[in-house]
C-alpha cells in the first residue's frame, strides 16, 4: 500500500464515519405519540383571525388554565414587500384567545436571526402596535435573555453545550407559530426550523452561524430534542414560495394550521405545499419525535386535499415534490 | 451589579460644548445643546441605578459612565482565563464582539490590571480568525458553496470560534486595536473584509451582501459599526462609505428605536454628516419616552451618542 492509497483510505473511513454519525436515527430519543392531531382551518384574511383562532382551539383544544404560555412567532426582518414574519394580527388573536381560556400569562418571545435591533423590527412589523392594543402581553427578546446551559442529547452536532433562554425554558407551554415558507437551505421553515430563533444572538452572534456550521438539519433536530414544542399554530394565510425565507413571492394558501405535535404539523404543512415530508431531511431525522406518517395523524377541519397548492421550489428542492 | 458613583461626580454633564470637534451640535443652537445635556444627564442617572449583567451592558455602561467614577473591576472579573470575554458571566463561550467591546470600555483606565487584561485579550483576538481563512474552507467556498457572494480570501473576526467572519465583531475588533494603538496586519485584513461584504446599494447587514443571486438589505447598527471601523483606515472617503452614511440618515428618518439611532448618530457625527441634528432629536424622544424599560446597553450607547464633543471609540478618554 502506497502513501496515496493509505491517505485515501483514511479519508474514506473518516467521511463514512462522519456520515454515519450524522445520520444515526437512534441518537434522537423517541417521544413520538401514538397518534397526533392536526386541524386545518380556511382563513383568507388576517382581520378574520379572532374567529378562526377560536374555531381552531375548539377543534383542537389546549389546556392553558393557570399556565404560563410562551408564543414563539417567526420574526426575521421586516420588508413591506414580502410576507416574512408571522402576522401580528394572528399573534394578537392567539394572545386574546389564550387569556380567555384562563392562561396565567402569555408572553411573545423570539430572537431574530438577522437583526440586533428587535425594537426596530417590532415597530416596523406592526407587532408592537398589536401588543400595545392587546395590552396584557409583553415581548421578550430571546437574543438578550438570561441563559441556562443545556446538554445536547442527540450527538448530531459537535456542540458540548447549548445556551438557551431562561424565559423559554421556564414556560409551561411553548407554542411555535411559524409562517409557512420555503427555505433556501432547509427546503421549508415551519414549526421546527422556527426554533433557530430561540438561540440567543448575544451568545452566538448574528446570524446564528454556529448552527449552520453544525449542519442546519442537525441543529434543527438538536433543538427540537432539547426544547419541547407543545402546540403549533402555523400562519398560512399569506405564505411564501420560491426563494424563502426572505425573498420569495407571497403564496395565498388561505389557511391556519393547529397541531399538538410539531413533526405532524410540519409534515402536514409540507403536504399543503406539495412537498413530500418524508423526503425533507430534517423531518426524516425528527421522525422519532413526532408523527410524519399521515396514517398516524388525525385530521380535523379541512382536508389537506381541499387546501393544498403547488409551491414553487428552488431547483435544488424540486425532487422533494410530493403527489398533489 | 449597580454602578457605584462618587457623589462629587453626580450631575456632571460632560465637557464644554465649545470644544465640539465636528460642529454637529452647534454652539449657538442653545436649545438643542441644552436638550442634549438634559437628556443625557437623565440617561446617566438611570444607568447608575440599573443592574447590569451581560458583558455588553457592563462594558457600554462603563464607557458611558467613565467620567462619573465608574469602576472597571466588575468587567475585569468577567474576563476568561483565555483573555476573552463571553456574552454573560455564566457563559464560558468566548466571543470576539464582547472581547472587543470590553477592550474599548477599558481603554480610558490607565491601571496595571487593565493593561494586563488588555494584553491577554489582544493575544486572544490576534489568534482568532474567521474559519474561511483556512485554505481548505477557501477552496470549498470557491468551488462548491457559491450561493453566498463573498471573497473567502478576505477574513476578519467571527463572533465565536469555529465560524466565519462577520461585520460587527470585525468592526469592533478593528476599533479596539486602533483605540489601544496596537499595530496589527489584521486591521488591514479586516478593512478589506468589511469592504468586500458591503451591500451594493450601500450599508452593511450582518455580513452577506448577496445570497442566491439576491441582494440583501443593510441594517443600521451593523452599517454604523462598519463605517466607524473604516473611518481611520484610509477608506473613510470611499463612495461606499458616504452612500452608507446617507442610507443611515434616510433609513432612520422616522424611527424612534434608540439602539439603531444611537449607533447611527455616533457614526454620522464621526463623519460630520449633515443628518445628525434630526436623528439626535429622535434619539432623545425615543430614549426619554422609554427610559424605564430600556436595557443598560441601549441607554449607554444612547448616552455616548449624545456626548459633546462627539464621542469616538478610538479617541475615548476620561
């Protein structure tokens, strides 16, 4: 064996080892429920969300009496031309509905990945005006919150520890409120990818480049395994297709989606977008955490077949299209 | 930690406005100047009473209160054995942005422990490079990862080890080297990296000007940091810098967000840009109306922005 073949062999073994290491599904501790529940509600205008949210909670009840609830919307940056963020009117409707159901407190919290000046984003996006109007709910900037050390559990990343916000970890109920969008790195950004916003920018920087270097899919799974999402309310009234999460055109999907399992929520959102969720890598990897399989998802409200549309995808993701 | 302040310093409003270097808070416009002084005084009083935890809070407060007897010891205690600072006292992940900010905050203090701390911090900063500076990653970015437009040969400082260079930590590290009069080839390299990452229309965001063929939008605070870093690097007259200053003045023309306004005002004042007076009024209004809820880091940078003569990081003195 000469030196070249020895080096090639070592490189091959190392690459194979890394590939196995990063794909090992049993590293994700299973907490998949036997069945998950998802409700789809048609809603084509944000001023109609108070009624739609009430209907959603009736179809898929959530017990919040006496609980501290944290809403995690998707706040990235503001553009008047693109539907980037979870709509403020929807967030306000959810806050109102949760207080009516007896929540002890409802806080809206996020750590935008691109901007340090969250105040500016809150004002320009209109979220601050809605929070002021609702009056009972404040905003916590997770980029600057106190942090607690959390031990990673999956081994999918090289991170020895995760520093995560105290406000998030002390909430009784975490509701992920993604905007339904395509994503140029991860194919889709839904309730699980929305967890990137909990990683504090003050610790890791803007953008949260540590997560990219650990692999976006691996990082999504690590965060999903570390932080339980108890409920999902996805904003699909105005969604985004193509070059998301910032520059794609609006796609009027005209629906809200409620779910008690983030994996089932994201799988169903993918089906609504004309994407096969079983081919989306981070969803494959989270299949131990929730139900990807449609036969394990109890569908309420509108049927997927009646609401789904074909979303434009960047060329690198067209092979992920599902049956529409 | 609340700041301990000598009683004799309370009520000190800063230097004589007649020594104004930039002319942006013009002698003669008495109402504007009095307003500046009064608002800044309120902010400093609030800052003295406010507990600070995170390194950015502590460092910027120390800088804002440097003429009010503020003690650098709490900031020195947060330094890691490596020489770096992390974001918070309990976080052992070193961070170049916070390390540079701590160095800038400590610059006015001519104490032996401060100089020792600075030596160790500069040693740590000098060793830290963006991951793209390694030939292997340069090769990867040139051949495969081409969706993000940047020149991987031009690197500065990452936020944390193991990641690529970004605008904010690079800009603050450059300012820290210059403030302490430390020579380093990294300053010129950082300048090249920042110029490479500028948005084509002017301004900077976190550090990507174009992704998947789409030009990205600049952000005010990162833009302000970048133009401040370029000011004394011989590139302060470049067209991109002046386009970026115009962007700052226009972008924030109706904003009342103190963080962005304060960083923008420091940058515009450093260049003597005509947009400063209007932004100063907006900053005063935005800060005083929310003085009880704003965190120390925002109050402190607002106080720095309202200083007369205009505050500059490189020439900061007590």
